[in-house]
C-alpha cells in the first residue's frame, strides 16, 4: 500500500478516536449520573476522568425530551413608551435651561405619546422651537400656538424602542437564568412583544416566575484596584488545585480567575474586608456566544453611591476616532450625584454592575459634569469594528436594562411532564435503531462484502454526528433526532451510488482494481453535488429558523459533513485494502 493510503488510515483513526473521546461526557451524563443530576455540570465534571473533555461538551436533552418549564413573558412596551415620553420631557426642560434659552414646563399625553412645551417667556419660544426640534430628532413637531409647542414621538422611534425594550428584557432574563445555573436554557423573541423561555429539567414554576419576573438592579460601584487582598489571599491560603483558580493581572491589577463561578465565590467568602465586597465578571467565550469562558473577581466598595434609577439613556455609537463608545445621560439629581462621585474618584475604576455581575469597569479620567458621560471601549485589538460595536451595543443594553426596564408580566407558564420526555426518547431512539438495523441488513444482503463495508462506515457516521453535536454542546430535541435519522439515510444513499458505479464498471469488463477506482471517481461529483445542495438547505434552515428547526438543521449539517467523510474516504480506504492490498481479482458487490 502506498504512503497516501496509510495517511488516510491515520486520519480515520484520529477522527474515530476523537469522536469517541468527545462522547465520554455524554456517556457519563446519561449512564453514570442519576437522571435528576443530568443538568448538574459541576457534578458531571467531578465524575469525569481527568483525560476526558470538559463537561460542557456533552449532549443535553431539550424541553421536549426531558421535561421542564415553558414560559411566555409579555413586555409592556406601551407603558415603557409612556414613561420614556415623560422622561424626554424632563430632559428637554433641562436642555433648554442648560442652553440658557429660557425656561419651559411640559405636559405629556401618554395615549398619543405627545409633549406640550410651554415657555415661561413667550418671546423665547422661537429660539426654543428651533433648537429643540433640531436636537431631539426622535420627536416631530405637530403644532405651535404662541408659547406652546407640541411634539410627538416619531413612528420609527416607537418601533425601535419596542424592539429595544424586548431585547433589554431578554438580556436581563438571560443573565438572571445564567446566575440561577440552569443549563441549556432557550430564550428567544416571540412575536413583537413577548419572550419565550424554556427551562429543561426544572420542576418549580413558581421559583422560575419569581426569579425572572423581578426588576433588574443596576448599580455603579467603585473598584478598589490598589488593594493587595487577592494576591495576599492567594499566597496565604492557596486554593484547591482542582478548582482551577489562578491569580492574573489581566486588567492591569491582580485579580482571581476561574471557570467555576461557585468555587470562586466559595474561595473568597468571608475573607474580604468588612467594607468591601467581591463581585464577579463573566468573560464571554469567543467560541460559544453567550457562554462564560471564565470568571474574574473585582473588589468593590460595599457602599452603592449611584443606581440605575437615575439613568435616563444609554446609546452606543462611533466616536471621534471611529472607535465604539457608549454615551450615558443621568436625570437632574443623578447628574449632580454622578458629577460629585467622578470629581472625587478621578483615576479610579467604576464598576457597572447588573444583578451583582460586573459588566465592565471603566476608569474615570476626569470629573464628568452635567450628568452626561462617555464610556470608551478601548482598543479593538484582534476584533473587528463590527464585533467591537456589538459589544458597545450590549453594554448600552445592560445599562438601559437596569435603568429603563419595561414592565414584564407572565403570559403563560406550564410544566412539561418528564413522562412525556421519556416517551419521546423511547420512540425516537426506537425509530433510529429500527431504521439503522433495516439499512444494515439490506446493505449486507444486497451488496454483500461491499455492503458490510458501507455498514461499518454507517456506524462510524452515526458516532461522528453525535460527537459533532457534543463538540458544539448541542441540545438534542425530537426534530434533532429526526435530522440524525435522515442523515443516516443520506449516508447510505452515497454508498449505494458508489456500489452501483462499481457494478457498472465490472459489467463493462473492467478489472477489480479499475472498477473500484473508476467507480469511486465517477460517483464522487454526483455525491458531492447532492451533499453540497443539502448543506445549503441546512444552513438556510439554521439561519432563518428558531428552536427545534435549528436543532434539525444542526443535526443535518453535521450529518452531511460526516457522510461525505465516511462514504468517500472511509469506505474507499477499506475497499482499496481488500482489492489492492490483497491483489483481489473480484469485488464482492
């Protein structure tokens, strides 16, 4: 056998062992842990051998397979718009006063989302009208009568704010659930003003309702980055090595880092100074969006000098040097408090904290008067401008989520029984096993030894699909199982094409070697074209669908790629060994 054949054998062994390795956490999750502990990643990590992948690389079951809680939360965008209109009235009055244009009072019409401004001095209204209309572009002028000016919120701004309110609510809900520790949660927009939440494995609807329905708390806390608390603690009472806690100066001062949130909090509990508190920051994974790659500690003052109740607005934009920034505005009292706080804290860091989680900790470079501040995002590094701007937009959402939360009510909450999950798992598994068994028997009987080779590739194909799903920490749903069974059928179809091509070449009087080589070569483009078109359809489903549809698409895409590998590479290596390696004069096909 030539060197190329041995290289392919090495590749097949490497891929097969890698697939088995990635399936170890899934095996322990389903066959070692008790059912009630399947979603406990910390316990799973403790049970896994040291050489196994991380516990997060395991197949988990969706709501339809293991039961749990299904919720629909409705965002009261109408009330949020009414409050926003009234706040803009306060901002306009303060703006007119700061610009020394005069003084105005305002009345709001919540139903029509209108503001009627009345100038104290009628002679100043011309200047006020010109300046305010130009500065507050989210409003349009609808009437002017003497000292009275009526403005109405633009339709484009209404639609934008509605979408933004739902996004803010989704962000807060996601962070609260992550803090709760629920694995594989699904939070997505439903319609224009609702949020659908699936909590697999959870059995207490009232607890979920209480957790998700409460208002988020945004705080501005001062960071003590000069303290030696973290390095002293790390030196005097070293953490348990299995907790993976390290001391790192990632942000320019000593901080503790670790992948296990609870272990990190337990390590510092009771050790911090009396007037300080340790809070954590989630360092987001670059691989899986929304997941925490690790956690980082901050030592902050227990005293809370400013909360999100004083924040009026926060918007992401590109600054003077085309770098992303977040512009924030406080109300009158908040502006005064913020100015006093920044004046005495120049050079220090201020942590932006939502629900006890540090989102960022920018440094205060100078006193910030007038209640308006700019949070610069720093240098982009390896990230693109779009990625950096999205991070700025996320920070703006975090700030507004705590400052301007739209009222959220529970529209629907129900518990999906675990018995339904068991039934679906049994039926889905039975369907997959029966389908696989029938295909294996048919291929072995109809194509003889070549059919058995295809069967080997089929089993490997199934293992590769499951390993691929585990690699991406996929959630297995009933549509996902359907996609798995479908890809097995597609994989068999490729082997049928190859075997029929080989038969055709043999019927033309070709030798065994020539028939195998030409049969694979001529079938290649037919198989490749069919698989590529199916992959394109899978990607369309993935990017346009939601929930179960994306689960089906994920299984389909991974299965098609695995099918290409097993049908074109694996079966050819095995068949080449039997025909070329043993110098066979016939092909059992």
